[in-house]
C-alpha cells in the first residue's frame, strides 16, 4: 500500500534491532509501583497499550539504579526483592508480544532525588547528592559524591542494565538530560569539581563515559544503548547547543542511538515538556543541529503529535525518528493510525498537563482525552453490547461526542442531536486562542470519529421531553452543557458587556482597554489572549489568587505567561457594578475604585442548564447526565463520564 507518511512509517535499524517504524514511545512514569519499587499489573497494562498501539519501541521509565543515593518513588530492580525480576519480565513480555522493542530507562536523579515523592516531609529529609557541594534553590543542601560513591553508581548502572537484559528487555536508555545526575556532571552550572570529573569537556563527560562503557561490558555488543541528553540546557550558565554537539560527539562511540531532548528540571518544566504556549516541535532544532555531527540515529522529541509535522522532520533530515510521551497518552493508537493512513483520526494531546498534574497528587495517571490511561489493566478491548439498543445523545460538545462514539463502537444504534448548526460545543470557542488550537482540533477530530462510527447526527435539533417521547430511545445520555452565570450586580444601559462566546465565536469588538471579570482559568486565558492581541487588560478577581481551578502543572506556567503581558491584576477585588465609566470595584481593604474600560468580558463561570436537564430525566428507561450538564468542571471529567456512561448502556 502507499503510505501517507512513508518516511515516518519506514523501519529504522538500531544496532542489531529493527524498529518497525520511526515512532517511539518515550519514557513515561509507571502507574502502580510497590514500596520496594516493583511494577504492578497496571504498569504492565500501561506500557503494553503503547506497544499494541504500534510504537516502534516502548521505554519503561524510570529505573533508579542506586537507591542508596537516590531515594525516589520510582522503579528499582534487584535480585534481593522477591518477585521483582519476574515483574519486570512480565512487563518486557507484554511490550514484545505486540512487535515493539522493549527498552528501559536507567536513571539517577542526583540532587533532585525525591522529586515525585508525594510525602514532601520525607522528601525534605533525603540526603541530596550531586557532582559538587552546594545548595538547591529551595534551600536543600547538596553533597558532592565521593570517588567511592561514583564507582558504586557506575557499577549500579551496569548491574541494572544486565538485570534488565536478563528480564527480557532488548535495549536500555541512559538518562543524561533534564538536570538529572549525569546531566549535572555534564553541566558547567552544576559541576564545579576540580578533579578528573570536572573542568574540561573530557572531565565533565568522564562519568557518562564510564557508565556507558560499564554497561557495554556487562550486556555485550547486541544490546543497544540509547543515550538521552538535553541538546541544550536553555538557561544562562548552562551549556548551549554547540556544547551539546561536543558532548554528543564525545560519547557517540559508546552508544547506538541518541535521543535529544532539552532543558533542565531546575529552569523550566515547560521547556523540557513544551506547554501549549510553545510551538509544536520547539526543541527539534537541537536534534537537527546535533544530527549534522554524529553518525548514530538521532531521535527528536518535544510536543509532537501531528503526523504531517513528524513526517517533515524525518524527510528533511532533522532527525531519524520521533519520540512521543504525552501524544501516546492521549492516543496510544497514534502509530497504528498513521501506518493505516488514518492520521486524521489521531486524538491529539492538548498539552494541558492533566497527566503530569495527577502523578504528584494521587500517584496515578489521568489524561484529559483518554479515560483508559493508567487503567489499561481493566481492559484494552471495548466489550460489544449484549443487545443493540436505540441510544439518543443530547448535546454535541465533547461529552456528547465521546458518549456517542463509544456507544456506536459497542454496536448500538446511536443518534446525536445538537441544537446549534455545528458540533464541538465549548471547544468551538478555542479556535480564537492560538495556544488552545489543539482543543479546537479535538472537536473536529471527534466530529469525524462520530461520523465514521456510523452515528446519525441531527444538527439544529434541540431535545426536549416531547422529542424523547416521539423518538422512544432505550437510553438517553444528556450532555447539554452549561451556560454563563449572569453578573450578580447592576449593569447600566451605557455599559458594554460581552460573554466569552460573544468574544471568541462572534468576534465582538471590545475596544483598546478591556476589563475581564473573573480570574479563574477561563478569565486568565482570556486576559492573556486579549493582551497578546494588543489590548490593555484589567483582570479582576474577588479571591486572593488567580486560576485556582487550573491544575498544579499548568497553573504556574499560565501565570508566568500572564506576568509577561500588559495585564493589570486586581485580586481580592469584588466588582460592584458596571457603567459607561468602567467597573466599580471594592477591594478587600474596603477601598472603592473604578477600573476604566471600553468593554467588560464576563468570565465569572458557568452553571448547568438545569431546566433542560430536569425536563429530560424521564426521557428513557436509562438516563445518564454527563459533563457540564451534570456540573461544570473540566474536559477530563466530561470525557470520563461520557465514556463510562456509554459503557453502561
């Protein structure tokens, strides 16, 4: 067959192995790890889903090689823990049985030991080790590793690789980027040693070289070694891409494949893991630069999910392959879809950080668009319905489309009614925000998926009790969404107030100076957008902080972006009324002031369309209310509720 993306689908030779395509599953943290560091059954299911989805290689992350100096709640591998080797063997088998190469990431966090520990008190009690004595920005002291400790860690890397090979893994990745221990030795910002492990490039790469050579001596020539580096640390005082090239060249003879990432944990989570405010593939230029100087295959990574963009990266010679993490959380089937010329069905990552925000909170995984993430152990195959039923879905937003698509895949006769002329619901508004275009695309993708699943779509069709009585569904899923909360204070006739929908969908004019009332996630994003389109913006929030409804990973990035724009923030300020002069505000200390503006954008929140919902509660023998129709929350809950409602039909 003729492939839509022939270079992305082409095999890649890595040492003695052949990758079936150029799409690799980057290291992603496990989902259930015992106190001893053993992977549980959910972890096995998690990695197996990426292999089954068609990835060329699946890398298990992160195997901590030396727990004595790296007390992190990650994977460990030791013969002294009963059953541990067997658990890893089951994981490797689960990956290989689907035709993917099973790889494992060997890691040491160095001075960032305990980064992902939920117990922050215990984390603070850890002894942090690095190349040099010092103090972390958070006040935790760092102790320089002794020569004896370095020797022990080098041996630990080799032993871990040998045990992984014994368990059935076919290659390993040595993590030397992102500010972890090996990167700390490579970096002039972290490494101030005056012995053979510091100073010159040869000195700073000595630790990495010793590790790579020790692994090779243990595993032999037919076990490929992948080295993951930051092509540039991308902060002042760290090394740049020119030094990244020199590091790659200095270590090239020890490895079979080079994985080029970017940044450092210390200085930019949103650089290492590009946020929605950065371009897709923003870090690929680092891989492209290094590829010009090395002969081993080079893998690029960084917010990539579009098959056309990935094809171009490979076609143009910027990299030999692509690694994805979040993209394969959102859609584990991405490689299979690309191989089958169904690239337009890929459910793309929103880069909302729901996945990464969940780990430090509950030690589990969630994805805004994939309700099976971390729960693959519960079943990768959707069970067909025992009896085909007539299913009616009211509402064509993301919750309605997810429910309709899922029910149709189970074999039901599904009709989806949307009262407007277009599917997408609230996702349609995201077209106005360049940094949220992926969310707008999600609506378009699900509209295609619904159509191809055989769902009968009725646009401009509201659903009420009379419609249900005439339609006679066996099951009704109510996903009619929400509506804006009305402003709870006087608004004079000469004031101009617009809603988010009027601003984003209708292109309402707001003038050069705008006030946004409501500093939650929606209000902050609106203020950022208005500032970036040339407006002077006042953001008014009655609480003492902005965006408390944003997740813990996205919130600080959003606030940093907001701080860089022309936005006046008034927290602890309660709007009392709006007139032609602007917004009348009372601050927390009782001061009365007027915020001048030509227009006001109301972003105080949404409420369920309760009257519509109540009229449909008796619309079928089985009724389920999902998404904002149940209670306004976020896209993650809407997708999860809709998916499981359709499974219950």
